[in-house]
């Protein structure tokens, strides 16, 4: 499939607008920061349009944030009645007072990024789908047999381009994660291009996951050469290599196949904070789940979850963590 020129990044503009909006909500925002914002806002009509859209989305967030606040206040009042003797303060085993207006403000601000996605600000993904030869939606997996005998398995929310020539078999992974079972051919190396790094093989089996400017390669059979700039590393079976923080990390030995559990429709968590767990679960849902309680967001999670039923995962998390959920339009779920 031929390349199509990319338009100026709408995602970049929206991220700038969101960053400015969040900065201006701070109590300690300086006059200099406000002056810099005015310069940015008036520099380009697209800046003003993106910022105004962020402000309108903020207005939409007030209602769900207020509903979460009301539930927190009701739960706290009920718990205080049931557990707290008259005249006693908040001690061990009792809930703290309900969140203040400032915390309500932070709850709404914390949800803003997710609402941007729910509201349809996924233009980069739509563009990638248009460019791709194969792609999957949230929760889908797709197997593809290529002409040379290689086989691809695309995980959820993935897009890639296949470019074959007489001397090279190249896959451009635009986003997401895929497993490659490569037919051996020394005259035509098989290269997965993940943007900042590449994974090169002749005949082997391995997965590549691309998330923004980070890449993870997990090898299950054979050997893969992972390269980034001038750095290179050979990754053997039961090993992984990562490109993150702008450089290729040291090759790591794997004690299990948890990184490939998605191929059997599972995700495994070992003492990971809820924020990381939700980020993974959200890959398999059309909407988003966000923990609006900072203490809840840092709770540690262990378990094996079924990727094919993310709503069941949500139910298991709320039950295990004794959390509560609030369903919002657009498949947005608030945990508190």
C-alpha cells in the first residue's frame, strides 16, 4: 500500500491546547504564563479553535465530576453515621471527609484527557487506519497469512502497512501490537519498522508493541536484531528488548510468557498500580475507565484477566478493590 502524505497533527494541537488549559487552572499560574498563553492563542487560528474546544469539553466534565462528588459525599455521610460515634474525629478505619471544591476541580481536570478521546479526538488513529493494509479496532484480533508464508497476528487497536520487495520484507507498525511468525528467507530479511526502532529477523517468531515513541520486542523463537540509531542488540528466545526514554535498553531475560498472554486472550498483572492496569484494560475497550480517586489509582493489583470481556474485568476490579463505578455517556466509566 502506498504512502499518503500526513496532514499537520491535530493531536499535537489538541495536546498543546490541553496543556495550556490545565496550566491555567493552577492556583499559582503566573502573569508571565498568561502572557505566553496569549501569544500562543493568537499566533494561529487553529490554536484558538483547539483551545476553545478544550474549554467546551471542560464544561461538559462539570456534570460527571459533580455526580462523583455527590456520591462521595453520600457515601461518606452514610459511613460516618454507621461507624463514627458522636463527637469523635476521623480515626483509623473511618473514611476521610468528602473531597473539597478544589478536589472536585482536580477530578474534572483528571478526566479531561479521557473525555477528549471519548468525544472523538482520535484523528491520528483514524488516519493510521486509512493508511494501513490491516488494522483492528478495540477488542479485536486479526490473523493474516502473507504471500511468502509468514503469518501476522494483530492484537487490539493495531494498524500496520505491508511493504514487500525482491530484497526486503518490511512491516511498518503504525501503532499497537502484533505477533510475527516469519518464513525463513536469508535473501529477503523481515524487518518491522516501529518508528524509532526496528526489529530484523530471517526466520523466527516474535512480537512487537509500539506505543507512542516506545517499542517492545519479545522473542519466542530464534533471534531478532533490534536497532535504534547506531545501537543494536541481539534478542534470543525468552528475551525482550525495549526502546524507551530515547534509547535502546539492555536485553532482559523473561521468566514467563506473560508478555505474550494476549495471544490466548489474557492479560497478567503482578503487583501493578491500578493506573497501569486500567491503561492496559482500556486498550480492549471502545470507551475509557479512569480512577478519579488518587489513592485508589495507586492501589496494587494482581491477577489474570480475560481480554475478551473487559466489562467483566471492570466488575472484578471494583469488587476486589471495593471501589464504585459511575457509567457515563460514550462508554466512559469513573472509578472512585
